[in-house]
């Protein structure tokens, strides 16, 4: 794929804004869908991006359409609704879904795109808005190898580590496996930190022991500033998003006939925190709720 290919992006939120910024920096002509959920886009427009109020028009006028929306309901809506992507899709257009989604839905969407003459990759991402802005996301890609190779130069504008996981759906399956492990560790550590607080364990001692033993790792590093200093800025993933992803994981496991007892407990933990009014709170702040006297 050369840099003359035109790109559309639907979903310019906290992650999508960074993706869009780096696509423009990479020399690609970019059209973005106007939406109330977007981050401010004046900087993108000043850098050369154009706006559209129609997903169908974006699909009609660009070679590649990138989806970066919340999850499966939003992906299905933007594809199948009136004036959606499928309505404007032209033969050969590539749809790249960077969202987190239920793999069974991904297969249905890929089939619909193919039936309309298009091509499809699922390319969900890991890391945070900080790495998105820096062009240093991790991508897990599912799709035909030749399509993956053709899209790689574009993906490299906004990602540092890119893995071809297998055929269509493999990207979303692996993303859910990754997020289950990460969010599972986060829930376990948050609950342990809450217990440590209730048991009057010094936070510095708690962190020191874990860091020198089996509790060390990326999740510990992300939660450490909050446990020690009440600073949640290093882990801005919300409780609502964690609950969504864990729900997607348990759905995938159920459909695959796989064990998911632990995953269900993790999902239920996030559901309890979500229902306590903390849906939009970052994950570290669930420690305080778990440490409250009413949580046993």
C-alpha cells in the first residue's frame, strides 16, 4: 500500500485521535467522521484532515476505513445502519476494525464486507492513549496474510508492535485473551491492595514485597502510583470498559465451550464496582471501593 491511498476513520476518541494524528503525519490523506464523541479535531483539520457527516460517504470516497469505536454494538451500528459503511462500500475497499469486539460478530461483519466486495482486517490495539498519541500502539491483526502485508505500512504509522495473529477473528480473540489476563491481574491486585489497606499494611511495604516476588509486572507498575500516592493517571482505563471487555471474554469462552469460572468472578467484580456508581472511574480507584466496610 503506498501513501497515495486515502484513509477514513470512524471514532476519533481518546485512542482514535492518536491514531488519526499519526496517519496524517505519515502522509496519508485522512477523512474523519464528525461525531459528538470525538475528541477536539481542530488540530487534525489544521494538519490536512477533512471532515464528513456520513459513514457511507467515507466508505465511498476512501480506500481504507478504520473503525475505532467502543465495542460490538457500535461496530455493528456503524456498518449496518442506514448511511453506514456497508451502504457506501465499493469493491476493493478495506475495512480495518481496531475496536474490541466479540469474535463471532467479527466473523459476521467480515462476511458482510466481503459480500459487498470489500476486504476486512480485525486489528484491535493494546496500550493507552499516551502510546496512541506517540504512534506506539500494539496491534493484534486477524485477516488474510496478503491483505495484512498490504496494510502494514499504514498500520506502522500508529503502531510500534504489530502481530499477525491468524485469519479473520484471530485478532479479536487474542485481544480478549490479553485483556482477560491484564484485567484479571488488575482485579486481583486491587482486591489485595484493598485487603492490605484494611489490614493496616504499609503501602510501601506491600508494593516492595510484591515487586520483589511473584506480583511484579506491568499491572503492578500501572497500579503502583495509586496504591502509594493516590495517583490514578497512569492507568486511565475505565471500570465500564473493563466490564465490557470481561463480558466479551466470557461470551467468547462460552461460545468456545471453554472454562471461565475465574473470568466470571472477575467480570462480576467489575460489575459490582460499576453498579456502585464508578462506571467512569479509572480502574485503580476501585481499590477504595473494595476497601470500604460494606465490601466483604
